[in-house]
């Protein structure tokens, strides 16, 4: 909040249960947003992330906002799983998206897989549909940092400590690699989560005790950890938009190993700036990691390729300019 105020931006707060499924709480969110929009009378509303899109766009329509825009930053776990409960959640999320996106002027997607899914299910009305390159990255703040000492390799994962982010896959792959390459290092940075798929303190402590993964705790500044790494890993099977943590690694100039999954696959050109591996496959991840153990110099050339990708596709100024133009604010 202090950072927003320092930029001279006035803000309003509203209640939101980010991971909750309580319909009364969500109704309270909708009504609160509607009251705020009637008070503020905006010309444009841009809503992003799942619940703010669903309830923010609906509230804006009810409040008579002239131009409403939705930014789909990935689908999370709402469209995953085959259990009865997951299928029900999938159906509810689809109906809520269809209800909220009706009347939007623009719907922005961060990857083509999400766009294709929404098109196949008819989840929006007649507004313009556009696919961008994630949220973009500030290449001045995340300045390049050369890989000057690639051996032994140092693998880094920065993520909320959730099973869906591939944290357990990372730990298992690290254990397998260390049996052959004991000098390789594996560091984990991130916040513990209050989430059904959360990784427990006990499990993380066990990885630290057996020497497979160093848990560095949470941080508000990942740059020192990126600078001390040679390869960035995100074995996620979460429905990402385009993972911001990978964009940060690209901007710093790190080789990337991630999953061949929506959002993640947008950040890697196979064999050029990193490797794509199947989801939930610790052996495939370990095999990709071993390549950097056998040939640590790969991290140098691939890191340089990541820098070029960050510059050509993911610069925040380019991404913002595209969004502003689509909203007809330029």
C-alpha cells in the first residue's frame, strides 16, 4: 500500500477470500466492489486474477462502467483434476467466467492455451480477445547478472510452497541428481501457504536434513538468489499465465528448466535457453538437471539466450504499451 501511495495513486480496499469457496463471502465481495465503482465512477475497469476478474467485471457491469477489461493471468487449479469435486469446481468456474465476461470490451490472455480453452467453452461475449506475453518484466530492476562460475551447478526454485508448483518434484529430482553429482546445489525460496496443496514445514525440514534441498525461507527480493544460481527451475503443473518467476530468471540471464505446460512453455525454446520436461516427472527433471552437471558451460550460453528472449518478448514497457493500446488509452 505504501508503494502505491508513494506513486500518488489513491486506493480503496474490499473484502476477498482468495482461496475460499464460501458463496456468501463472494457475494459480499461483489457488492463491495459494486459500491466502490458507483462511488468512483471509473471510465475503465481492468480486473486481473481469478476472483477479481469474476466479481470485478460483474460489479463493473452492474455499476454501469463504460469499458470493462479482463486480464486472465492463468487458471490456477480451477480447471485441473478429474475427481468429482474438481469437476464440480470446473463447472462452477466456467459458469462464473461466462457470467462475468459477458459485456467485457477486451479479454486479455497471457498464453494461447488459456485462450483456446475459453474459446472452446464459449466463456466470453463479443469483446476483443488478445494474447500477450505475460505480465512483462522490468529489465532495469532485474538487471543481467553474468554466469561466471557455472560449476558446480546451482539450481534454484522460487515459488509458493505448494504441490501444484512442482516443489515435491523439484525435491525428488534433487535427491536423484545428488546421488551421482553430490556437489550440485538445490535451493528453494518461498512462502509457506495456507492451501490444500501446501507443503508442510516437516516435509521441508526433512529435505534439509537429508541434504537434498536448502530451504532459504521467504524473501521480498529474489535478485541475490538469482545472481547466485546458474539454472532456474519451475516444474509447475499449476495453470500458469506466464510465470513471473521465470520472467525474472530470463531477465537476469539464467537457463530455465520448466514444464511443457500452459504458460510455462512460452518461456523456453527447447535446447536454446533451457529445457521443457513433462509435468509430475521427477526423473525427466533430474535428467535435464544432469545435463548441466555434465556440461556446466551450457548455463552460460543458455543464460545469454534467455536475456535475448526477455528483451524481445517480455520487456514490461512493451507489454504495457500493448495493453494500453488495446484498451484505447494511448
